[in-house]
C-alpha cells in the first residue's frame, strides 16, 4: 500500500500492541509500517482494503490461494547442523539444507522485505502453561496474520504482550520465490526450519495450512524431548472426564467425529499428551469445507457463516456473496479456519487434566475390506500406529487425483514427524499402558467394494459405534478374531445392523473380497519392513498374516 501513499485502516494504531522485542532482533531492518498484534476485526479490515480477499454472506473472510491449494509436501527442509542432525529422521519428508544455503536464503528474504509493510502476531502454541511455545509469525499478508490469530492462543495481557520474546519465529512470504540453482531446492517453493536459530521460512506458498503444519512440525520435534507425546489427532472429553483421542490423516474424519454434541471438544487436529494432561496445540480449527452439510456436521457448518472465519478456495457468487460448499472446481481441499470458541461445546481452556480412556486410529480404507471397528491389543496398536494406513483423499496434497491412493503414513502424520516413528511409538506405549486406555481401529472409508464400486461407510453407523466404544458399551459383548490381522471385531453394537461387522457381507463376490483383503495385507507387510529393524520382536509379531497362511 506504500506505493499509493494513503493511510490504511489500521495505520494510526499499528504500534498500539507492539512488543519491545522489535524486528531488528530478527535482522529485519529498513521496513515500512509494522502492524503489531492487530485484533481480528482490524486484520480483516486491512485484508479487504488491500484486496487480499472479500467478505461473503454471513461475514466470513474469503481468500483464493492461487496455485497453492494444498501443502507442498515435497518442499520441506531442515537446516542440518550439529545440535539436531543426530535427532532428525532424515528422509523423504525431512530433507536437509546446509547452513550456508539457509544463510543465503535468509539474507535474500531480509533484502526482499526492506521497505515493505509487515504484520506481526505474537502468540502461543500449546495450551499447557508448562509446555506452551511462544511463537512470532511475521508476514506481508494481513490475512495470514488473521489465520494464525485464529489458530494459536492470543496473549490478552498487554503488559505481557509488550514483554513478549518468541522462542520460535515463522516468516511467511507468499510471493518470495526461491531459485533451485542457488538454493538447492526442488522448486521455487520451500518450507525451511532452522532449530539452531529458531527460525522457519515459508516461501512462495499462499496456502495457510503451511503455517499451521510448520508450527506443528516444530512442536513434534520439541515436545517429545520433554516427554510429551506429540500427536496428529483430535481430542474430546465426556461427562466423566474421559478423554478420547482420534488419530488420522486429513479426510479420515478427525474433525467431524470429534465434534460430537454429546462430548466436549478439546481440539480437532494437534495435541500434546503430558503426564498430567491432554492439551490442544492450537486455539482454532482448520476443517475441510467441501460438501459440509448442516445435517451431518451442524457445528462446523455453522462456522462458515460467522465473522472471524476464513474460507479458503470456497466458490462464491460475486454478486450475492453466497458460498457453494459443494463446488470443487478449484480444489477438493476447500478449507475453513475458525476459533475453537465458535464450537458451542468446546473446552474453553483447551486442556483437560486427565489421561485418555480411549484411543482411536481412523483409517479411510478405499479398498472396502477393513472392518468398521476393531479392538487392538498393545502390540497391535503400536504396529498400526507405526504403519498409519489410510487412503490419501483428493486435494490434501498437490498432485493428488480424484481417486484415493493407498498410503502408509507413520504415526498417522509422517509428513510432520521429525523423529523416527518408533521414538513416538515408545512414548505412546508408555503413556497408554499407564492410563489403561482402550485402543480401537475405526474404518471411515468404503464398504461393498473399493472406491468407485462400493459406498462410503454411513457416518451415522460410525458415530454409533464410536459412542458405544467410548461409553463402555462394547466392553462385555462378544468379539471374533479377524483371520488376517488378529484384532477383535465386535459381533454387535447398539443401533448398528449386525451384518455391518462382517465386511465381506457387502461384497457380491466374496472371493474378490478376500483377494483384495489379502492384497492390502501384503502392502502392510511390505511397508513395515522399513521399520522392522528398529522395533521390538513382539511388535513385529503383531503383523497380519497372508490369506494363504490362514485358510
């Protein structure tokens, strides 16, 4: 806006909430106006004024993110340096960058931002007072600041805000392009995390999810070092203070299933599990918007019409400003970001001082062969946690087509895990054994055939099964052993037809069912070879058996 030489709406109070720890401490100098810790209404006003987006019917802020409609999964890097190089599980998701390359990249970003207007938000990641991480997010977009203000905990004490010093700083530059020839990157986009300098750079991506997942990735490295289990899961709590955790990748139903009106929501995506509590890393939700309905998901659907919500890549009519949640012409991965307080039954403190009674692994099985629910023993649980089987749903990553892809994502969140998967699995085992939690595998995918042949499992049936599990109604019923995986499958459940619990019943050709089931087992076995040399013998023995070996 500096080129137009007139005042923006927040210019007169840009420094009203300024921290004494200025941007010069980050090497950012010769800047234009810095907008410090603006509240949400001011950020929305600035974003609309700057043409970053529009207000749509009901008051939500709407933004299009250009070509960045999902995470750039292949463009994340960690600076390889002495303090962390032996702690990071280097590989497909954790690519190294040299300190020299990072220094050159950072120097160019510092130059790129000279003379620019920046938005700063000083916030906390993590609701636990002993483990929260002070985070500073710097961006040249007002709506990016609005997004992080939705998603993290705001410091309301002005005296503390003035004294705020970040433990980690995230720099978001959506139009700053890298040069792969100079930077050694795979593309012009990069997410680079430097644990030694406590800096992360998000370059050349407008997609807000990159900010959220960068912070989560940072916590996934730091929290386990403090004996906190870091989890890609949603969490809720019942009337008896009974916490339930729901692990799963995007598209498996974490957000939908945890937003249960009969239970209170702790959070929908990212949590820490300490020895005294389960706590949300975030203060907001980032839910999928595509085909949301008021009937199936009333609490989330209502947020699409609230001031303070951000809608990403949702189609709307420019004249009426009416949104169309069913339109996928830009992406299947349409999103909405909103404060957790928008959910009527949310836990206001975002922390429950209790231990989980139930742990649920969610998988969207696109092959149509997995049972709708199964009970796991501890070794089976660790096996399935490390395997992280699901199907990638269209739109959650750049390059995915319409048909779901079989994937094994360790810890149900491999792209965000920095340590080796068994490092997290050991902590999970320790805490789950201490709490005595029941562990369940729940299939939210297809029945009666694979994607394109069968149909998606009824969300009503899934909810009824989950409610029965969480309320202890499955504790004393009869189970059967699955032939291939060996886990326990209930023979009945209140308000669910009994034939649902035998997946082959929905297939016209049972031979084809067993062929597909056996093929999936084969994929499980092959995938686990990646981890077998680092896990104990008893976990290796929990692997499934091929069909030919059990008939």
